[in-house]
C-alpha cells in the first residue's frame, strides 16, 4: 500500500493524510516512485535548474506554478503572508508573514522552535550518536566536523525539524544569542523527506549544511542549529554573513561574523522546504508536548533550560 502523504493541517496537532485531487499526484506520492523521482535523477542539475526557474519573474507563470504546487502541497497558508501577490515562485518560497502571525513564547527559560516544522526524530545524545529515523543512526562527528561540539552535546538533546515545501521557510533565533562564526559544509542534495530518511544512511551528513553555534545570554555555548539543504533547495541565506550558501559557493568553510539576536529574530531562510537539526546541551530538556509527527510553529516552546542560562 502507498504511504499516505503528510500535509500541514490548519490546527496544531498530528499530521493527517492529504487527499490530492490529481491522479498524477497520487502516483508521485507512492513511496517507491517518490524516492526514484526525487533522488535518482541528477540531483545537483535538478536543484540548479529549479532554482533558476523559480526566479523567473512572470505573474502568469507564477500563478500556474502555484496551481501545480497545490496538487502536491494543498495547504500553502498564503493568507498569513505579508504580501499576497508574488512576481515569482521564489518570492512565494521566501515569503514573510504578517506581523504577529507567530507569537514568541516569552518565558525566560524557554527556547522556542526556530521554524514551522514537522517534529521528526528526537531524544538524548548517547555515545555521540543520534537518529535521522528509527533504525538509522548517524554520528555527530560526521555531521558537525567539530570534536568540541561532539563532546558538548554528549547526554544532551537533539531534535529534527522538517520544513515542508508548503511551509513558511524563514528561520529564527530560538533564544537571545550571539553568532560569531558559520561553519559551512558542502555536500549532496538528497531529498530529506521521511521516505528517503528510511532508505539512505547518514543522509544529513551527506547534504549541504551550515553549523550555527550560539553563545547564550549567560556567556556559555549550549545551543547549535544545523540548517540542512536538500534537492531543489540547496540554498541557505544567512543574514549574519550576507552570503548565499549554495551549490555555486566556492568560498571559505569557516565564515567569521559577529551578530546578536533577540529571541525570535530572523536568522535567514531556505529557498524551499528542508530541515533544521537542533542540538542542546545537558542543561536543556524537551518542552512538554513536543512529539514526533506533530506540527510546531516558529515561536512555540521547544526546550526548557536550567534557570539563568537564557537570561
């Protein structure tokens, strides 16, 4: 039986199966076909081509593209967008929201979700190993390329946040923080949907990604975000460096910066849906109600910290 596709429901809660009207959409969402189409084609070529096409500024083409998009992602929630008319599909991908659309949890000891997402695999870090899906572990060293970070997050918490293509694609600071360096790690552009996570080992360690290590209000470091690019995405825009990290980027891997953020401030955006991995040290624990398969909105509680860490 084909695995029913997931979609972003209007209320918060566990994902429900979508019911696309198109027979083509139903065929494409079959696990085997989806995997073959999105992963066995020339991924880097497809990603670059999709990026160029999405930036064509033509309203009629954009409207037609959105009609096709809705066949596969039927809830774009464009009513929340600050702008209601888009000159290109890219403009829709990176849309901003109306002021107040994502309230930020104000509790002083709470780190919030940096993005709208489906909560994926999460839990404690044991033996420097975490999971992309049940039965598919990967080692922190392979992901982060940093021994200090690997030691820091032993016995800490990891959370996988998957941004679907129809979601809001900007991501934000989970707490007040300072970022002094971005570590960019080049790689492949595998799809990061659940179908692929169950079939490709060490997937996050293969894909393009950026490591954002955060200095917290108490002067320590204990939170790290890893935005992971994917097929048809492979572009991460970070405001702290002003450089687009994508398949054409040929610069340094370690990019110094000095940027300070308040909780909820925008850090950057993907050029389409992808994944953010969150790592927190032993002083943090998962907020109640954060459950695999559930939808979480940017600004909602994700982690609780020992008093004083975030203030």
